C-alpha cells in the first residue's frame, strides 16, 4: 500500500465569514447569501436557495465554483458541507463542464437519488468529489432544479474546500447488526462493509453494557470488503450499545454517523393478558389468563403481579385471584425461566388495567349465634346491590332464614333460626342478587347452646292466678336495645319494658283462670329473641262451712280478661252471697 498523504487544503471557503467568489445564475436568481430564517437556523450565514422561505418553483438556478489551481496536486478532492430539504422531483447536484456542456458529476458513494440530492439530509452532511483528471479550464457548478409542484426549505451551503491528499474517510455500510435477542450465550455478530479510496487500515466495534465502560471488539476482514466483530453474550435485561469505527490511517469514519446503535438481551414476556369479568364488574374474584411466551427457553412458572405489590405464582397460564379494593387494578405477568437450572425472571407483559367493584360487608350484628337461637342479623356492606324479592341471603346448613327485609342496596335485616343440632364453628354468608353471588367467609359463628346468652334470673319466678306484679328479667349479657315482651293469652303485659344494661323490668298480670304451670315469655331486643319461663300458681277460693253440696268453685272455664279485672274483694263478696240448698228429708 502506498504511503498515505495528509490532506492539505488548497481552497477553503467558510460561508459564515463571507460569500466567497461563487457566482450565482439561473432562471430566477434565487441563490442568496446571508442568515437563514428557515431550514438550518442558528448555524450562521450560508448560501441558500431562499433564506426566508421555500425555494421557487419551475426553475434551474446554480452557483459556479472556483477550483483554484490543481497543478501539482496528487489527490485533489472537493469537500462540500451542506443541508437540504427538497420535495420529490426537485434535486441539487454538482455538474461539470469539460468543454462540451454541463453534465452530472457524482460524489464518492454516488447520489442518494438518481436526480441528485433530494429529500432530506436530516442535518449537516459532508459530500466529496474526486477532482483528479480535471484539466485546466474545467468548470464546476452546484445546480438546483425545481419542478412546478410543492416546494420545501431548499438547499443550504456552509463550507467548501478543495483538499490535496487523503481527504476521504472510509465508508461504512452495515451488513449485519444485532437486534433484540433471547440468545444469552452470544456472540452477537456485527458485519460491516468498509471501503476507502486509499485503503482500510483498521475496523473496530466499541460496545458497552447498561451504560458501563466501553470495550473494543477488533473486527477482522473475512472476505472482500466485509469485516466481522463479535460482542460476547450477556445476561437477560441487558442493553448493549455499540458503534463502529474504521480508519485509513489518516481519516476515521463512524457508524452510526453520530451516537450509537443498541440492542437488548431479554427473556420474552407472556402475551394477551386478559380478565374474564362479568358485564357489570362487581366481583370478589378475578379470573386472569395469558398466552405462553415465544422463547427458546423453558418456562418454570409464572408470576402475576398486581399493583406492583401482590405476587401470585402459578405453573399454569391462568389463575383466579381475590379482588381487593385496596389494590389498584393494574396487572402484569412475567415468565420465570429455567436457565441451566437457575430461575431467571423474564420481561413483564403489557399492563392490564381493570376497573371493578369489590363487594364487602361490615362485621355482622351479631357475629355469633347459638344452637337453638332465633336472631335478627343485620347485614351492612358496599357494592351488594340488594333488591327486595331478588336478593337472598344464606348461612349454610342448620340455619334457616325465616325473613329477609332489604333496607337499602347495602343493608338487610335477616331473621334466622339456628337448629338445635347445628354444627359448631364459623359459617360463610352467601348473598345472591341481580349482580352475582358473593360469599363472605367466616362471617358468622355458631356456638354451643350451653354457652348461649340466656335469661339467668326471673324475679319473681311466679304469679298467682289473677295477680299482677313487676317482673325483673336478668340476662347474662346486656340487651342490644329496647325490649318488647310477648306472652300467651293467659298473661298480659301491663307496662312498657324498661332496660338497664342486662336487666329488663316489665309488669305482667295473670288471668284469674290462667293455666297453672309454666308460661313462655319472649323478649325481643331487636337482635335476639330471648325465651324464658314464668309460672302461674293456682289460687283456691275458700268454701262456706257445711256447703258440701255447693257447685264447684274450682277454676275450669276460661272467662277471659274481664273476670281477671274484678277485684279480689268483689270475688269474696260474691262467694259469701252463695247459699247451700237444704238437705232433703227422708221419706
């Protein structure tokens, strides 16, 4: 390889400093020198097709360039720094006139469009032309052609130089570049086609993992202009950034032209995460499913994560999790892979956002019932959507619902009878209604009737027939509220019951002809129906001496509460007025 020559400037025109000796011409004369207000603003003064707006239509305009003397130059090269934005059908190019008219003059690497520079440069770029072989008197011009259609910002020139020596950096064209991959072993191959007008002396790929220090992978020539470099394998969830450099010993080229390219090493995420919810999403459970990720690696299990906090592990591609009002309905699922005997988590799936209501109840009032109990349960909660006649409540075998009263959409009063042989322990409350069935676990507890709240003391424990007295009823626990007392037809409640904690006081009266023996009292405190017993004692009225033949005065025929209202004195007077019939004489 011949010795490389340092590029020596023969002509340097910096258009920010002056317009230089360029000569403009053409149909409209639109080329102008100054500070642009469109296009590449903020970069100083330039030559431009139009400085303050889009270029003109249907025209050919040019700038003729000085080349200076090329005598003695061994490798003369024209370098142009320019920026362009042109509509399709419009183009700029360098033309040469060797004495027989203007013709296109292609730069190193050719034009990006058959018509020349067209479309957008996407920033300032440098283009180079080989001036070797141009003779004295050869003319050069930058020609801009526009059709009659849409116009864009145009063509802008920042600097023009004529250099002698090795002015051109190598050209790098990527042939194979790494993309996002699940290959954890590597290597990740970078293949580049590198050319140079003099000769390539070295190609390297510089890479870094997750922002770490750059490392060099020297590329080797494998055939023709093809160079190959290898980046070693990386762990999952690693971002590798890389760039390539090529040198001819004098100039250095980079790919990408600025910045870096990158790829990511990953383990695939499950797809199609979805929930099977009712049309009206009021639910206690969330059935979720997803699709197995496409991966060369084996999935050991899955992790479903809600709200970034609750994780559910499963080997299946579906799981049902409890709906919890305190957690947002944000879900992702990830696969956990078996990588050489080690579990490694893969990427999270796309996030699933769910909106739903979670039915809930407050503690039941009361929370415990007893074998043989008859109790009113108060059920209160949210998102129950209770409807009279359309909602039912149940507490399982051995507990019968006698009456359900829906107070509002979130409240019900339920009268239940607990069987005397009902199984002991916690019970679930089931609510069935228009929006679904909800089960509230361990909402109620059935206790042994031996431990049940009861009326421990009745004072006095008995009433004589025809008598009235205040009765004290002492419970083993405080009453839940005001008490009503229900008695049979032989007894009468004669005062409003008064309650003080666990003590209820009520006045009762017994009919004159009340059945002798035990009578049931039922106390209702709004929650529990308490049963107890009071006895009615027989009252035997005295008979006059010698009245063996009188009609029987023993109670036996009920005469109602009218007879019970007579005073004891009136009863005695009536008794004294009775007379015995005379005995019959023997005949």
